[in-house]
C-alpha cells in the first residue's frame, strides 16, 4: 500500500511538471521591455559632438582660456558653436569624439544669436541630423551632450520646459528653448537633441542662482539653420537696419538720440529728438518693438516711419539697409 502511494505521488508530480512545460511552450513569450532610449540617442549623436578649446597668446605661447562644445553640421568640416565660446580667441582647437585634434578657422560669428561657425580640415566627419524646432512641445524628451566642466561627452536628459522664452542679455534679444536637462559650463555650443537623435537646439546658457534649479536654455535649430546658411553665403547674417540709436522716452514711441551718418534713417530725413511711433503697421512703444518690426522686413524694402517732431506727425520713407554690411552693430 505504501509503495502504491509513492507511485501515485511520483506520477502526480510528473503530471504537474509536464503540464507546466506544455503551458510554457504554448504561451507566447512576453515582449522584451523597451530599452532606455537615452542610451541609443547618446550613441547615435556622440560622434557629432566636439570639444572646442579657446586659446589666447601669452608670453609668446598659446594657453587655454576656456572650453566649450560644438556640433558637426557637415562631413567636410563645418561646425557650429556659441559665439561666447570662441570670443577673444587667438587660436581654436577642435577635439573630435575619437580624440583627434584639429586647428579651427572662424568662418563667421553672430553675437545677436550667440552663434559662431567654424571649419576644420578633417575627413569623414559625422554630421548630426537636424530636426525642426517648430515641432517641439513642452514635455518632450530631450538629451544634452557636451563637455561639462571639461568632462568630455557628458550626457544629461530632461524635457522641454518651454519652447519660446525671450531673454535679454548685453543688449540683445534671444528666443530660446527652455529645458531642465542639466547644462553646465563647457556644455555651451553642444547639442540638445530630441528622442530621434535630431538636433533641436544648441545649448547656450543656464540661470545659476541660489534657489534656482534646472533652468537651462538652448538656441532653436531653426535659428541655427538660418544663421549658418547666411554666414556661409555672405560671411555674416543680413539684418535690416535703419541706423538710429533710440531710447525709451516720456512721450509717445521712442526718442531718437543719434542718427548715424550715411544711414537709411539719415537719408530719409530722421532727426535727433524725433519720436518714432510706428514702422510700417507696427506700433513702436519701446526699443524692442523696433527689433520686432524689422525682423519681419527685408533688406532693400521701403518702410514708412511715422515720427513726431514738435508735436507734428511726419511719415518718412526709409529704404532698409544691411546692418552688418554697413559695418554697424548698433
């Protein structure tokens, strides 16, 4: 009887085992858990991010002044970085992801957007894929790659916090992407990419202040594309210009404090003390309104300036010039 019970128990256990195997073989395998996407993004983008070393001459030798990052835009050596990364350099060195070093030449700079275009003579570079900054939305995953504090190819991840922030610095107006991905000194000029590894911005700055966390900014890729194209074509960015210095006044509009000789405004008859109240259809209430009015216009286009002079309104025709070609950054 006892042996019979053991035989029954063995047969039962064997049945359970066979049943489990049948269920396992018959069931569909569970799909693999998706890999953390930042790993693949970083692997794809890393060869397109470089280190940029700013060198200054001192004592007859070149010494590092600072370093930042850059992004490869073409296989024949075009690199974009921040203007403040290359500012004041006597020489520039670009270090690729494979460690190779090359002398870089400045093709052109654009302080109003804090961008600079470099060229190096290096074979078979890996250009980054370009996205469209109009497509980004708050909450999108982003990855920042650069050389934070000199630690090469540092990867940080976060989200788009806002897509169009207006900041003012050194008299310039910047339209930027806000992100909570960590951006530190050395990240400047590096890549901010989306979940497909496409460039959506050039990392530019952060707000470092007690009690402030995760407040970084990047220049939108659509701005980068326009600036780089114009620098490669003209050597500078062409911006409409009328040639006046203005200040916010107590009266209507902005008051003209200087009319630059030979400028479009001078030829149109604008005088010091005039109040500019309108450019075309755009009402002018502060100096920034002039920027907004002109960024919609084209060089060579004629605009109507409405000015108040001695309480009398005048309409003056001004033909817009190219600010940089005229040698004026005012």
